[in-house]
């Protein structure tokens, strides 16, 4: 099907979101980019936004209803992981059943009209945007970062240095089981003092 790539991308995006969430600790949830500035969402608020906004986009723009509240109760880190994993799995299953005509049909996107394929692409970009914000917050908190796309400073450095890609978990089932058990991420190599950047300090 012509739009399989969007379905496959959504599937990988949900794992990327949950992988980043798994890198936080429970005590990190109230953290904001700047503690004195309420304009920057806290880690908790980012998780709320991901769950609520994705629920509304799929329901209102694509007619996909997972028939479940978008937020867990209580709103703990592990409950957010489990809630989003379950709801996004239902959305994935719904997307896998759609024909090309469904993807090409127009729908309302806020105040304009766009195809459902266009809306899905924007949804993926929206999710990636917020995930990037959370990855920056992990660095501010001095947390480790496993791979989300490719190598990181914690996995060995830059791609051009042939650093490895090391995911926290090999798949979603392992992530859910590992986090429910208190964490079972793939071990990272010992940290190195080298500055991993294309513009190192002289």
C-alpha cells in the first residue's frame, strides 16, 4: 500500500517516544527547562501533552477513537508509559487497516483542509518536535541518552567516528517489561572525556 511508510514510521515513533520517557526518573517529572519560567513545559506536562494532543488529533482529524481516557491515573512515569503504549497500539492497528482512499480523503486540519496522509505526516513531526525537547531536558538533568536515531555521546560519539547505535531496549515489549521491573536498559560504554561535536573547542 502506498502509505505503508507512514504506518511504519508511526510504529517506530511510538517506540522512540517511550524510549525517551524511560530515560527519566520519577523525581524528574516536575522539572522545567527553567525553574522560574512556567512557559516551558515540565516533563510531566510534556507527557500529558503527548497523550492528549495525539488523542485529539486522531479522533478529530482521522476518526480513530481508542475508547479510553488519554491520561493514566495516577499520573506516574510508568503509568504514562503503559497508557501511551496501549493507546498508540490501538491507533497503529487502526491505521494498518486503512485503504489508500482513506489516506487520500480530505479532513479538517484546524482551520484548513488537508489529506489524512498530510495530517499524519504533521502528527509525526509534532511528536518528534516534543521528543527533541525532552531529550534536551535529559541532558540538562545529566541523564544518559541511549540512541533514538543513531549514535549519541553516551553510545560512543559521532557517526563519522563509527560510534555504535545502542537502543535502551530492542523492542516495545522489552521496554514495558523492563520498566515495570524497575529498569533493564542496555548497558552503555564507559563515559569518555572527549567532546563529541563537529566544532570542538580549541
